[in-house]
C-alpha cells in the first residue's frame, strides 16, 4: 500500500471567505429571501395598526395628558435683545369729582422701538418713573385712579387747545441754534403776529430755560426720534450737549445760582437718553449726574456751592432729586445714598405741627420773601410743595406717613390765583403744587384744580405774537421771562394728558 502522506495537492478552488460575489449572485440571493422579508414587514405593520387602535386613554385616564406633554419637542430657546419690563396697567377707577367737558380721545400713534416706554403705564416705584415734570393718574395720581397714555378725556377741549398753542409758541421762539434765550427769544418774534413779545428774562439762565422748554415738549410725548416736535427736541438736546465742559457742568458759573441751570438741563438730558438710549447722549447724561453727586453735601443735600461747603436748601434739592431719579430710571450710575440724604434733609426742615417745610432751616420761608419791591413777601408755600413732591418721589405714602397730609393741608390755604399786582402768580409754586395735589388726588386735587384751572387757562395770551404764552409775572418772572412762565404753565396743564409720575417727560 502506498503512503500518500507526503504528497501535497494544489487546488485552485477559492476558500469560502475568498469567494468573489457578482451583482447577479447577490441579487439572486436577495430575491430568494424576498418573500420572507415581505411577510415579516406585513406582520409588523399589522401589529402596529392593532396596537394603535386600542383606546389607551381609557386605561390611563388623566395620566395620558402628562405622557403626551412629555413627548412633545422642547421648543428652542429664543434670544432677543433685553427690553424694559412694563407693568400691567391697573384697571381705571372712576374718578369721584364732577366730570368736566369731555374732549375727543386721540389715537396713540405708532412709535419706534426706542420709544416704547412712552406707552408704559408703570408707577414711579416700578422701574419706569414716567414723566419728569408731568405727574399723571386719573384724579388721584399714584394714590388714586389712573389713566393710560393719550389724551385724558376729562381735561376738556379748552385744555387741549391751550397745550397746542403753548407748544407752538415755544417752537416758534426757539433759536436756530436750538436753545431758548431769556432775552434773545424776542429775535424769533414775528412768525405768528407782527409785534415783538415783551417779558424778557436774564440770558444767564439760557441753559436752564432750554431744559424747562425741552421738558414741556417731552411731556407731550416728543423725543429726539418721535413726535410732531422731534426736530425741536433734537436741536435743543444737541445745543445742551455742546454746553457741557470737562467737569460735567452744563453751562457756566456766571451767577451764584448757576446750579439751577445745571439741574434743569440734566433733567432734560437724562429724559432724552431714557427714550433714545443713544450712547452719545448717555455720556453727557452720566457726566452731568456725576457733577450733581459731587456737589452734594455728605449725608444731606445741596445748595449753590460746588464743591459743597455744608449748606443745604430745599429748592435746589428738589430739582436734584428729580434729576437723580430720572438718571436712575435711565440705568445711569446713581449713588442711592444721595436720595436717602435728600429725604433726611426734608425731614430735618419739616415742621410736624403746621406741616411747613423750610427753605434752608426748620420751617423757614424761601429767599423770595424779599425778591424785589413788587413782591416783598411770599404768599404761597413753595418749599412745602417742593418737599411734598419729593416725599412722593421717594416713595412715601400719605396713608402711612401723615406728615404728607399736613403738607397738603397747608397748601390748601394758598391756592393758585392770578394776581400779578399782589402776591399771586407764583408759577414755580403752582407747578410743584399741581403735581403734588394731582398725585394725592381726592379732595386735595379737586380743590386745587378748581382754583388752578381758571388761573392758568383764563390768562394764556391769545393775541399777536404772544399767542399761546403766559406773561412773565410772579416772583421769578423778571428772571426767567416769558419762556420760563410759558414752559412751567405748559407743564402744569400736561398733568391732564400724562400717566406719569412726577414732572414732565414720561
């Protein structure tokens, strides 16, 4: 027998893993299994329909909603530019005083995104303090009924016409450079009548007068990029910006009371920035605010000197409080201790027995006691009105702090009266008193308005180039002139048209 163990046989057959499969081979193999794949697919499809037809909600009950909600796709998070939150307006309360002549309620115009806060009905103690020289709120302000933005239908057509004429006069007497001059405004006369207006003031207060006039326009809803008078506001703000020096002061130290001009101009600038959010205005506004904060006496308030020397007075402090409150609302850098110190000063000079707030000491009258030979003494309670409005600004409530009611009771004894030959027509006092009483509402506002309304409306000029303005009478008429009196009276009647908080823009 032969032994074949040492014989090696070579084969050309490929191993199984080395076999090459053609397309036809693969297709034939797949087709041979296709019926079984089709049967499997049909079986799974049939099972799906059977399971889907079972009423699972009957077994799960309310839990089905939870399961269904959890299966929903989570919505993608959207990133948007942050916006100021608007507080929902409270329901309008029916005022309790007799209804005055109604007027048409005009529709609010569409505004640009940068001015959406003009539509806000937020109270002062929220994040939008609405109005820097124009308080609002039904016949009760912060402590009573409220109305939204737009024409306040209880004001009456006479008030609407008075406001329109006043703003037209101010527009027609703005200089081409953008400011309002205590003396130079007469150069703009002749646009309506043929005469030249009388009632000039002092040119050293042009910066402050421009601030007041701008607040009157902003109180009617005009900004640097919105409103019928937006070009007027834009030119005025541009001029004020050009008056600022490196220290932050708006204007010049040409008189001992230059700080008044700075306060009023700062208030206008911060309000303009609030609505525009322009970085160009922001720099000016913050520098002006910084100057105010450097001028404050540590732990208390302000007077004329910068740097301070320890003296304080209520009149200047009032304007500073409003400027800082506006700056705070515009998200500028504000020292909160400044507002605390202001309230401390007002407490220090308030008489708890008769309610009088002093000028520069406990219960004292202001410097207007001896303004000039025509007004040898003060008839009104201007400092009490200033302090009362500051208390409201700083969050005090008459329902909790009875001293506010004592202040208001004192004002009730010296109501507005057009008496240019006597001791009346203190428009500075009327302005503060109007906004303070409007905020308190109730019997305070009804009594004040009954006197204030005819004193202002019946004495607005209706003739010649003075049409729409008010004569430069009263304790400070000789200083501020016709621009001063017209701006303040315009701000007073804007109380009807704005839901706001104190003073005049928002």
